[in-house]
């Protein structure tokens, strides 16, 4: 899948996200009832099992085929990009790995169940999962790497 040996760190982050995401969802599915919350940190953090048939924030509900297709295209694009680019900086590599791992984690859910399993609940934000967190963090890292790369102090 990934050709270049220098991309081992990317694959490690992909694998880590995918394993953590799927193990956490397995645990949640075995131990929580849908839409019931368990308070983990009083008045702050809860575990709440939600079956998300839409995208972020539950938009476009019940469009599983569309999200599977988009996820597959994103995975193919990212893998292609990783194989064709020059060696990147660590933040960019980590960002790509997190995005790819998160996309694969949610894709596995959509293919297995027809929905994404969400469970991390702060009550002030829609319920999400580890894959969602990885994607968001990965995008942030890519943006930060791009800004850092393009910031060159003027000399002379």
C-alpha cells in the first residue's frame, strides 16, 4: 500500500489510530446502551453511545453510500499522495497518518454497521469518536506544517 520506507511513521500512526478507534468502539458497543450517558468527569465528560448515520454534527443523515464513496476516494487520494510526494516534515507526516487512520476507522463502521459509532461526549459539542479526533488533529497538523514551511524570515 505505502511504498516508501520513510513512510513507516505514517503507517504507524494509521495503524495506531485504527486499532484504538476500533477497540474503543468495540468496548462501547459491548458496555453502553444507545443514548444513555455515563458520567466520567462530573459535569464535564460523558460516554454516550450514538449511532451517527450522517456526517459531522449529524448532517446528511442516512446517506451511507455517499459517505462510503467519499471515504474511499479520500483514502485512495491520501495513499496516492503519500507515495508520490517528497519526504515530508514530521508534523505533516503525522497529520497524514492521523487523517488516513481516522478515515479508515469511520469507513470500517459504515461498511460494518451502516453508521459511525460515536461516544465521546462533552455535552457542549456533538458526540464524536477517536477517528473524528484523529482527523481533526491531522488537519490541524497539516495546516500548521504548511504555515511553518511557508514562513521564511526575510534576510538581508
